[in-house]
C-alpha cells in the first residue's frame, strides 16, 4: 500500500481512539468531518482519474477532496492575516516543490527513494515555516503540492512539451498527504516545545472554547452576541472590529492580548446597553 494511503489509515485509527482531538479542534475540524475527508481521500485515490480533456486529468482523492478541505479550512480561518499567510505559504511551498523538481534527478530510478516523498517533506516543512499556525500550515502543505503540479503542467503547455497535466495522480497523493500531516505535526510539536520553554502559553488568561481562545471577559459579556450587536449599532468597520479583537473567532491570532481585552472593555463600556433595541 502506498505511504499516503497508509498514513490515512493510521491517522483515522488514531482519531477513532481520540488521539489528536485537540489538534483538530484548533484547526476547527471535528472528528466526524476529519474522518469523512480521510475516508474520501483514501477511496478517491483508488478510483480512476477524471479526464477533462485530451491532456488534462484530475484525481478525486489526490486533488479534488484535498482542495475542498483546504478551501473549507481557509474559509474558517480566524483573521484576514491568517488567510493571507495561508495563501503566501501555499505559493512559497509550491515554488519550493517546483524548484526541487529542477534540482532532483529527472529519472526516478536513479534515486534511492521516491521523489514524491521528498516533495511532500519539502512542502510540509516550507508550509510550516511560512504558515506558522496549524491551520495555515496544513492549507499550505496541501495547496503547495497541487500548485506545483499545475505550474509544471502550464510550463509544459507553454514549451510545447506533449506531456499531460495530471493533478493528484500517482505519487502526487502521497506528496499531498505527507505534506499536510507533516506541516501540522511540526506546528503542533514546535508549538508545544515553545510553550514548555516559555513556561506556558501566552494565552493563560484565556479559555479554549469551540476551537478558539477567548477571554474570560468576552465570555462574561457574551462576545458573540452582545459585541456583535454593538458592532451593528456603531460606525466601526468590520475590519477595525476584528483588528480590535472583539470577535471571539479571531482572538486566537491576535498577538497583543492585554490590548485586545482593554479595547473590548472600552467598547462595551461606551455602549449604552439600556437603549439597545
């Protein structure tokens, strides 16, 4: 069995036994959704490619479902900053794989390991370095491999090379799975090590709720409802509101926690709750 499918089986078993639950929470994924995607990618990787033309084909497990998962997580990203970082990290990871394809031997038989494993490792490491968060790293790890394949296919078309464009086929599924898992593992391991070295997380005064860190003050005033109501009755733009850290879904990516809480208090205090509609 290919290593990509093997990793999916192992990861699914671990999730069934409750391992990695906290990691999934931080990525805004529940167990059922994660298992559904992993099962779909496994089965889709065994299905024939979908031909979209004479020279273009795409695989369900190696490209379509991973792309859907990446977009799903991208939409759930807490802030614009994290979304921009995800896109940038994806581009860098894709370029790293594209460059590796130029440096590694063109004949896979001359290598003692499958080059797709190398692409997956390169994408995973690069995605973590530039993605930083677990969610952004995972997104970049997946999209980096797909973008590299797409870039190679476009180059072949421009240069008139009669080579078909195949997204997610063959060893590409291994690269996608390896890169995604490796990026998240690095983000988790390095994150835990940093917390131990620093003597704990910088979010000690916050609580973990529905996959995000929120302040106790926000929980007391009902951040999702009351602060959202204030936003609708004020002239503060959505972007300014998020930058101030008043949206509970974005607090996990704001760096200056004390400033965030002070701004939250000021906005709630200034709002005349007695006259609310």
